[in-house]
C-alpha cells in the first residue's frame, strides 16, 4: 500500500465496526432531526407559547434557508483538505456545537413575547446551519469510504437501521420521556430530554469520526471550480432524476406523516380504537409495566391516555419496526437485481398500501394497522437505496467527467429533501383549510373528513407514483453499476 494521497482503495471491504461506527452518526443526527420534524411546531406553540402563525413562519423560513445553505456547504466540503480527509473533519468540528445548539433550541428562557420569537429564530437558524455543516459531510462520507457498490448497499442498510431506531425513539417514546423527565412539566421535560440526546449524539458523532476512513480520494489534477461542478450536474441525467425523486419522496412523507394524526383523531372511531388497544393487550401491558415500576419506587411510564393518541403512537411503532425488517432485505435484493429496479418496485408496492387507507371504514382498526405494517416493510426496502444511489451518481459523474464532486451532489439531494418536506408540510395546512377543517368543532364536517382521507391516501400516493415512474429515466442499472465500478477501479489502479 502506497502513501501517495492520490491513490484510493476503491474496492475496500468495510468492517462491521466501521459500518456501525458510521451508522451511529445518523442515529445521533436523527435524534435531533426527527424531533424537529415531529415536535418543533408543538414545542413552539404549546410549550414555549409562541403564536402559531409566527412559529410556522420561523420553521418555514428556517427550512428554506437550511436547504440553500446545504448547497454552499457542499461546495465548501468538496474543497476541504485536511490530514483526516474532506468530510470526516466536519463531523469532528461540529459534534459539540451540534449538541449544544440542540439543547438551546429546546430551552425556554423567560423572555417577553418578542424576546421568545427572537430567541427561537436565532437558535433555529443556528441549528439548521450546524445541522447542514454536520450532516452534509456525513452523508457525502458514505460515497468515499469505499468504491465497492455492494459495500455501499450494506453500509446504507446499517445506517438506516440506526435511523429507524432514532425515529422509533422520537415518534413513540419522546413524549413519555418528556413527561417522565419533566415530572409533568413539558418545558423542563423537553430541556432535560434534549440535554440527554445532545450528550449521546455528541459521543456518537465522535465515534463516527474515529471509526471511519476516507478511501476514494480524487487525484490532484481533478480539482474543479464550483462553476464546473454545477455544469457537470446540469448534464448529469441520473442526478436530475434523483433530485426529482428525492423531492417527491419527501413530499409524500411529510404529507402523510402530518395527516395521520387527523386520520386517527377525526376519522377513525374512538370506541373502536379503545377496544382494539384493550383486545391486543396493550392497555394491560402499560398497566403491568407501571405496577412493576411503582413497586420498585420508580415513576410511572406516562403514556398518553386517550385512545387516538395511544393508537397513533402504536401505529407509528409498527410501521417503523417493519421498515427495519424491510431494510434487512434491501442489500441482498439490490445486489441481485440492481438498486434502480428494487427501489422502483418497492416504492410502487408500498404506494398501493397507502392508497388503501381511503377505503377502510372508520371501525376497521385491525386492517389499518396491518396495512401500515405492509407499507412499512416495502417502503423499508427502498430506504437505504436512495442514499446508496446518490453515491452511485457521484461515481457516474466521476466516470463521465473525470472529476469527482461528492459533497455538492449530496448537497443537492439534501436540498431536495428539505424542499420536499417544506412542500409536504405546507400541503397539510393548505388541504385542511381547503376542506373546511375546524379545530374547534367536536366533530368535523363530512368535507373535512373526506379531505383527511384523501390526503393520507390518494394525494400522498401521487408523488410516490411519479417518483417510481421517473426511475425509467435513471440509466444506472445493475449492468452499468458494474461497468462504472470496474472502470473507476482500473483508472485508480493506474495512478
């Protein structure tokens, strides 16, 4: 092995230790990111008492700012040169600031109303900046740990199991943790919980830095300007397809994710939900758990008491668990049939189960949960492939242009992710308004109920279906994957 920095160990097989170490970085980031997605609006309005319209403006403007900053961060990361590489040092440099600012963003200092708005605005903008400075290089790192495309499939599977664990913690356990750690005081509970997440996340990011190594290293003569990178992107059809696909996928995720709570609260029958929880033994499990905790002198596990909220949390848990099962099948299927084909088929099948939510009667609780499980499994197969395909697009760009620009390719995809989330989140409020939803009514109008049903099913399915169709224009099939990998390896061995 040579010490020449222009040599890359392109076909390197990653150890389990390195895969787990890399994955812990996404678990750390998603403890914060999932909290922002799921609970930031609730925290601003119900905990910190910021007016809802003001909170929405802060979140929307901050989200778009973060999206555009990602592109800038991509150009910066591609031009970073240290003894640790291009991307790893950013994980080290941002680990502690990321944890500290996360804690500040979910703290509630006693300011005036204007002071609260300013504090929320400043801490949220700082958080989206530090998140981009951490997560963009982290995502790009997956493209340079190895040039072996099969190993990238495996790495993505490890990574997204970690993401699903973080998602489970946030969507299922965060509110109980807030209630327990705050002893009923949500402000104290959020601050304490986020302090715990900040410490864990900082440690995990440091582990990621120390357990990974950049191996796909551009040759010195491959240096390019930002203008050349953008020109390469504009001619890169697989990149254009992946950008469109990323936007569409996250529009659906934000739309259905934001609407599910209304589906449970306003459409599904509350007595039927209560009977379902009782019949499957869930209520008995919580009661038995609390008896065990109190007998040891500990605080009860404070699970939400109303049936729709409890069922909704359980619904999310079931989907996440079976997404993890789907992730386990992702690598073997992609290795055999190619990422493009597996992604398209998995996305299409998962979409069928989304559409079914429109047709179920309000008391068919069991079939709603079963449908979520099947949707979660087939969507789970696609989860690691999106980011592995983006790494392949970086290889494709290097193969075609003889220049590698990993971070700017990933930055454009994260830009698409944030745009998709912003569009999907805005659609939730817009659709509710257009179908005459009124939060003050004890029972919603039939038009609002129908709008909620359409939003979690038919409307949410449309971006997924367009995304699956767009893959017909994505030319990197299994055969081309092998060709790109072999030719790039040959080039690097000739250096």
